C-alpha cells in the first residue's frame, strides 16, 4: 500500500500504530513516499484528475452510494478497459495478472469504525466531522459510545446497551440532522417541564355545603 506522509497514516515518514495494525490484519505491506517526491504523488493525483475530468462532468448523483456504484461501473466498463499510456497495458488485464500472484484477503475485514465515548448533553446532539446529529433526549446525562463508519453514525448507551441514535453519515459540512422521533420526544419532555408536576386537588361533594348552609 503506497501512501503519502499524511498525519493520520505516516507522520514523519513512519506508519502510525493504527495504520500498522490495519496493514497487519489484512496482511499487506506499505511503502511511504519520501519527502519532496512530487513524481510519486503525481502518479496518484493524475488518477484523481482523470476521474474529475472524465467521470464527474455532466453527471448527477442522488447519494454517496449512488456515486460509488456509478464510479465502479465506469471503472469496470470504460476506464480500466482502455490502453493506459503510462503502463502501456490495459488496466483490467494487468489487474488479472497481478491477482493471480496475490494472496487472498482474510475472511474478516479489519474494524475501521471510529469510536469515542461522550456524555449526552441537555441539548441532545453529538458533533462528528463538523456535523450535528440528534440523540434520544431521554439519554441526557448518560454516557454513550459513538460509532462512525463510511455510511452511518450511531450511538449506543453504555449502561443499557440500547441504540440512542442512528443516522446516515453526511460528508457535507456544518449541517444539523434531527430524527423526527427525537424531536417529538424532546417536545413532549419540554412540554411536561413547562406544565410542572400534576397536583391532585380534593373535590368535596356539594351536599356538604348544603349541610353547612341552611336553606
């Protein structure tokens, strides 16, 4: 696996513990690009430029999953079947040759979910990657484990194990996502606090007043 010197992957040219563990589970090796090596970075960036100029223009996408399926189909039917000038071969044919020499991947894929623990605030939202996602307001004050993957963001109560939030992950920035069920519960709880506790008032029968007040 060839990587640039990104802070999360290989700070100062050495693989991070998380990246090394990920490669160890696959198992694969790594090659970290040297500093000030524009040719190595250019190989990857040229692929990105080719995708932006030949795949994205004139297309519209309904969701990240739709984008990925269209991209996979484009690579399978067009990009990987052309004669690549850099490698002087058809990428699909070269990939078939390389796969014949490669070891199979393990049955269990590595866990790549991002996890952290937080206490649910009184305003029941969690912030992840600049976006705010609603939580069950009944979990306010309790600790939950937040799990984020490529497709969803969820939160699980640590004391009870119940799911207190589950949202589709968004890669846009600075947005707020509110589950309608969470909003309904929040409105009910706020209404109950405004009304205050219910007090039972004794209702006396009217015949008692007739006995005290003669006709």
